C-alpha cells in the first residue's frame, strides 16, 4: 500500500470521525435547545394571545419570567418522564396550550377576564350561549397560531428517548414526583406575602385581566389555585355560630303583610352613567330613573355587586341567601361548588309563611346547575326554556324582558289565593353585543361612541328593559292583591361596553384605582309596592343585604340571620367580593380585624358547610 493511499485512508477515517463527532454534538445541542427552549416558546406564544409581548415584558421582571417559565417547563418534563419520548411530550403540550390560549383569547374578549381554574365547571353554560358571539380572529392571533404550528414542526425533529427497564422506570417515577412537588411548591411559594413582595407580584385578584398582564398568564392561573379551598374563619366553632344566631331568635317581628313578591334579576342591566356623565340621543331609562329618584312607595339606590361581566348565579346566590362572596375563593360559583342539598334561603323563609314559590329562567335548565339548586332552595315550580312553553317575543335570540313581564302577569292572574313568590332571571341583555341584529334596531346612541355598534346595541336593550318595567309597574298599580316588586341588575356588562365608556371618561381600564374599579360593580335596584311603604332614595348597599331589606320594608317577618345582617348593614352597608365600606362609605382596609365581619364569616361558614 503506497504512502499516498495510507494518508488518504487516514484522512477519510479522521473526517468520518469528525463528522460523526460533530453530528452527535449538534444533535445533543439541538436536544438541549428543545428541552429548555420549548417551555420558553410556549410562555411567549401563550401570553401573546392576550397581550403584546412587549406590553407584558414591561411588567415582568426576571423572577416572574422564571416562575412562568418553570410552570411550562415542569409540565413538559412531567409529560416527558411519563411518556418517555420528548418529541411526543412536547407536541402534546404545544397543542394543548395552542388550544388553551385560543380559548383564553375568546373568554377574555367575551367577559374581560381570562380563564380561571374553576371555569371548567362553566363549559356547558359557555357552549349554550356560544352562538351569540363573534368568533372572528384578529390578525395577530393568526400569527400566533402560525408560530405554534412552526414550533410543532421543529419539535418533530427533536427527539430524546428515555431508557426502558425497571431501574429506568424507577428513576422516571422519582422524577415525576419531583416535578409534581415542584409545581405544588411554586403554588405555595406564591401564597406567601413576603415572596409576593419580593418578586413585585401584582396581588389584586379582583382585576384578573390586569393581574395576568403584570404577572404572566401561567403564574396568575396557578396562583389562583390558592383560592380553591374555603378557609375556616378565625376562631370558628359550630357552637359559636349557633350562639350568634340565637341572640336574634327572640327579636323576630311577626309579619304585618303577606304581599305577592315578584323579583326580577335583570341580566346585565346597569346604568353606566355611574362611571361618568353619558349623553345620549334619547333617555335610555326614563321610567326607571323616576323610580330611582323619589317615586311613591319605593326604596331605591345602587347595589354593589361581587361580579362584573358574567357569573350571574353569584348575584342570585347573594340575593337569595344573604351570604357574601367576600368570604369565598376568588372566582367561586357556589351553585356549582358548594350547593349539594337543602339550603335555608328567602325561598324557604317565604314557604314557611305559606307562599307558593316559583322560579323562572328563560334559558336552559342545566346552566350553572340551576335545576338542582332551585330544588335545594325549595321552589315549588321551576320554569326553563327547555322544559316549559314560555312563549313571547325574542330580541336577538333571547326572550325579551317584555315577554317575561307578560309571563309574570299571566302567572299571578291565574294564581291561587296563596301569596305568591316569583323569582325571575332574565336573558334579554346577555352579552354578545358586537353583532348586528335584524330584530334589535339602534334606538339609542352615545355621544362620542356613535360608531360603536356594540354600545348602541347595549343601550338600546336597556331602553327596552325600561319599557318592560314601566308596563310591569303600571299593571300592578291596579292589581287587587298587595304586590311588591324587587328589580335589580345582576352585574354590569362586559368590557366590550365597559372599556369604551371608561376611556371616554379618561380612565385606563388596565390601571384603575380601587375607587374607579368599584364603579364597574354598581347596578340600580328598587323595591316598589302597590301599598304604603316608607320611601327611601339613594340607599347604597351590597347584594347580600337586598332580600333582608325587602322583607323589612314591606312588612314581612325576618329570620335571625336577616336581623343579624340588618344590624351589620348599619355598620358596613357594603360587603362584597370587591370591597367593604363602613357607614360613611369609606373603604375598610383590614376586614380581618373587624369583629362583626368575622361574626358574619363564622355564621356564613356554618350555614354553608355545617348546618344540617
């Protein structure tokens, strides 16, 4: 063999070795990039559904970025350890967050808040009203979806396989446990006030949209798990709760009247002028405005609600029970989470007085578990869109408020001699305002927002509600039976309506002060009777007090719980999930230090979880 041949053979072997060596290195580098880079890509892409990344980056320091990254990484690594193939694990997680982020985008646009941990309970409700929303994607969302698809393609070329065998499986199990405990540890870490301060975490859970922007989507979502469990109040015992209630048992006043009681909780009904002066081409609620400012036999004012834009059953719950969401985890829906059997309420109270009780909601019975909950409350009759022939006119695809009024009038005219209690939750003003509807003419426009069809739709709906209320009151003015009508909105409309009005008044929806934010939770209410009751104007309270105020004003007897709440109302007229105010309507900063508020918490916990 010649010297030249030997040299060429040597160089060939060296070249092959170098190529193989560098190929292995490049493959390892690519695997490392995938292993640590995929979680960052998911962090970037998933957050971009809600906010531009440069917007989020403004608020995310390195600690918050790291925590967000770790949540994505730990989920990925857990999947990898379970499946044993990185490519498969990465693609599964990427597809999941592509879908999750898209769902979050729609939820955020529909109600102004991102998905919360408890929203899985609301999937059926969301699907039932899905037809009334626009699903057109903004251009930047298409870019995000393209980014996800590109990431999946790249992941396809990044493969790491874990070894098989008893020893390897044992190591993988240990790894999975370590990842799960790490996720749990991060959630616990975020529940410590000192740690929250150290990482400059935005802590105000009542503004989930701002919280997500300033903390990152995954950090916020996982932090919310700290609010899943209802904590026992400080110093709680069953005996203590019974003692507090027993103090009011001898103070009960026997009823002087048993009028028919009609309650209408009107979907998304609000007077948005609480935010600031609104000029319109025509008054959108002329009759209700009369009721609000000095009408005969009327008590009126504003309710401070615990919700905005959605979660209607929470307002029902506060009204019917006298409980407050203040003491429950952020995002709770008691109808779905805490109602599993009979429960004392305004319904059972009136049944004990001989009332025939009726619940009516012109939508599907399974929404928010109402069908079961209304049984737990003890309603004699229940009427829903899918179980009864309600009839009447529709606006958009929902029964109009006028058709509900007609149904109530017909129901009371055919009623037995027993006093009647009718509780109705309407649907006419439900969100989904951006479309143009053939059966909803724009009768109202807002100066400065004339080109905003959604705003015109909403105010036109409010005007239709006003006409329906006028028809209701005028009918019962002439009724032979004593009748009381309680009317209130369940919450203000979502950000589609709220944000343009806030901006019109110089407010940044993403940087509201606590005082300005509280304006988004106010709705009108009135209690009217067709017989003499003491009038009162401008009485501002929270929703948990309204049923007790009604029984007090119209001459019905009150339960020990309502009598306790009456005394509490004098000292704290507003106790909601959003804020607590003292008798001068000044914010109470340290509610945990207030003895009477803790008493309320103890009694409510007893009634919700301990009372048989």
